[in-house]
């Protein structure tokens, strides 16, 4: 799979709510090759601060129009600069990068999509693709949570015919009160819905809980993981995560989010070797 | 200053000679920022580079440090990758063939935990087709001497260079750390022990912390600072080293453009390596080759060798005549 450097043109920039923005870019080569779950490394301007590109996953891909969208939350300098981009401006991209989600077999059994915060982004395109090939009778559910209602995308953004959405907020300001994974476990305990596969994206602490449930219940889960990264193409080796090595549990080995991921199965990560520094949301100190 | 005329066919000559090492141009990748070359094949024609310096290789594969391993800082980044690599055997069987096929000069960066390990690595690489030179990374701790970094001590640096020199007929490059009181002293020790070429600088020892979690940003606590922020330090080091040793010097540290590369050549480096900039712009190495060529065309420089080390540090007083006449008038 060829990786491309492409100068993209900004088509649309919309503040959806609070600090969450939707950016549509015209980037025909990358849009034409992109798959759900993959990402681009983006640079908004030349110069030394910020120095590095930032990774963003595709939230929507319009291959025939040569466009794609990203959803992002302004957390620091890079994303603040990005939020000032106007239609017609350009941005430098490297992509598409990473492995992407493995789509389920058409017309297969119930599926759960679990999104925490801005982690909803790659799941939107994935859900769209899955829905397009389903027959309509399957039980597809999105579990979508955020810290508070102000960080939750408007309902019409995530509601699709044939998709049942469960909302949660940590503070109870919208939907279920509590963590998204807690709500997911509650729904599982009711017993009416049992997914054959899980797709999830969100903070590492959330992903850990998803992985734990999936492993305990022998359910396949594809987790979209994030990390600080400098290059996105497997050269800097900065985006390492401890890998499980079932054949030799004591062995120390790392996988790299940019080239081995960003989509990982629940069992491929050695969760008990992740340091607390890694759970801090990936923002840069110079932000 | 004498200007060499542009060569007969009108194309400036970018070829450089670093002792026994001849390169078609002075631009190479820096170790640890370019993988094993293939990672960048989508973005650059690797054959256009002077050489590819690959990720540091050890005798055995290494997993590297636990994450977080990198952090961005103003104008730079810090890394504590921990020399993750596939080990020399896998490098030779899986990684080298791709570069050998392209016939791009490959410089293999090596590191060990003991002097003996350096020697064994050099012996293993010696005589392998497709390797143009060995670059010794002396910036790792000597496990036998309580973890003291080889490159911070002239005597230990000399010992490593001698061990490598004894086991190979390939050109030997010694890559120096700037984290020393006198980089010239270490450079002299490396040259004296038989290093054909010196490259400098490796990353600067650095640190970043998070005020909220009250933890270091890197799991390793310390990391190596690189990127544009370190360029002035690197230039000074290259300037000092080129004046301390007779052997050729490769300059690196924060180079992101042809201008940066030319600055290093101007102060005396015979070639340059491009590191962190590859992360931001994966095509930057070839863009720098093109930029140097354009500069030479515009400036009428036919041979890059005439530009190397042509920095003029003599003191000129453009208005000296006036001041002289002023003094004369006061005296009369």
C-alpha cells in the first residue's frame, strides 16, 4: 500500500460544538486509497512550532469526490491552529497510514461499536460501511459516551436507521450516568444483546475495559489505539505499546501504533505493562 | 574568494570525499530517523542520496524502552526509544538486501554494551557486500563500567574505535555525543584510535515533565533532544571538531533545509546527515540535495568541495579607512 504526501485543500470547517470541529479536505489521492480505521499525518503550517505532524483518523471518506473528513477536538497548539483553517487554505498530509479496521462478514451477527469522546471519529465511517452491506435485520449498537453532554456530538450526527445508540456521560448530563464501558457491561448483563464483534475507539483507560470484557467473554474486539507519534510511517519507533507474547509471556516486545495498528485486537496488547504516563491524553507539552 | 567555474556540462559537482568514503553528494539520512531505508521508499528515490545511515544495530535484537518514548518540545523533540532494533543477523538477512539492490551506499550504525561487542559487530559486518562504512554510536552506556556512556570519555571512546578498527577494513565513522565538556578532546581520541571520519552531533541529553500528573513525560525520564532547536549547538560542535582533527567531519543536528545543510558545509563539515526533519517531511533529504544544487547554480559554485570549510572568521572593518583618517586628523 503506497503512502502519499499530498497538499490538501480545505473544503469545509465547522465547529460542531464546544471544542469539537469537523474538517473536510479535498485530497483525491489519499481519499481514493483510504480505508476506515486508517489515519493521516497532518501539518497545518511550515515552521518549527509545532514541529511534528499530528495524526487524525478518517471520520468520513468520500472517495468519488476526492474528499475526506476528520473530527477533532482542540486540545493544544496544533489543533488550535487547525481550527483557524478556512476553506481554500491548504494543509500537508501524509497518508493513508496504518492497517484500518477489518470489516465483518456481510450480514453477520450483532455488532457493538464503543466510542469514548472524540473516539467516535473513525467509527462513523466504519458504521457507514457496515450498514451499507448489512441486510437491515442485524442488531447493531453504538455505545457512545463522553465526560459531559458538551463533549457529545449532536444526536443527528450518530443516529442512523437500523443503528441503536446508547448514550452515556460521566456526569450524567445526557443519557446514562457513568462510564461508557460500565453502561456497556450493564446492557450485556441484561442479556438481550450479545455482540459477535466489538469495534472501539477512545481513551486508553476505556480501551482497557473494552479489552478486558472482550477477553473474558471470548468476543473479538478491534480497538483503535492512539499514541504520540513523530513520523507515522514506522521510522521513529516512538509510538510503541507493550505487546503480548503468548508464546513467551515473559518476553519484552513492542508493537507500533502507526504500522502494526492503529487497530489492534484486545489480546495483542500487554495491558499490565502500560505505564500511567501513557494514559494521559496525547497532547504535547508545548501546546 | 575564488569561485570554481561551473563544470563543462553546466551541472554543479556535488560529489564529496570523506577519506576513503566517496559519495555522489553530501546528503545522507541520520541513524534512527530513517528506519532501514525502505520506510521512506514511498517518498524519496533513495538512490539520489549520498548514503543511507540505518537505524543502530546491536548483536542481539533489542525491544527498546517502555513508552512514552517521544515528546515534542519547542522547535524540537525528545526521544528515548532505547535503541530498539532487529539485531545484526536479521538486519543482514531481511533489511540490507533491499538497499543493496538499489546500490545506495549503506552506512551501518552500530552500538554495544561492551568494547568487545563493538568489535564483534564490526567483524560480522566486515566483508559484507553492500556496506559502505560503519558508524560507531558511542552514546550508549558501558555495562561493564557501571553504565558510564562510552562517548563521554576520550579513553573509552578510543578503546571502542580501536576494537572496531582492528576488525574491519571498512571506513570507520565515530558519532560523537555533545554531552561532554570538550567534544574536541573526544574527537581527537577517536581520530587517534583510527577513526577515518567523525560525525557529530548525537542528541542532547534533555528532560520534560508534566505539571498535572507530576510525572516525567518520558518513561525513561531523560531523552535525547533533536530538531531545529539543537542546530546552533551542533554548528558550534562541528566548527570546533573540524579545527581539532584532520579527518573529515559529517555534520548533523537540526538540519531541515538546504540552507541548514550548507551552513554545516560552510563551517567545515564534508557532508551532512538529516534526522528529525524526515519525520515532518519524509521527502526532505532529496529536497535538500536539490536545494544545494540550486544554490550552487545561482552562486556559480562548480564544485561543492570548494565551499566546504570556506567560512571566513577574520575580522574586517569596512569603515577602517574613515577611522584611520579620523585618527590622522586628530593627530595632526
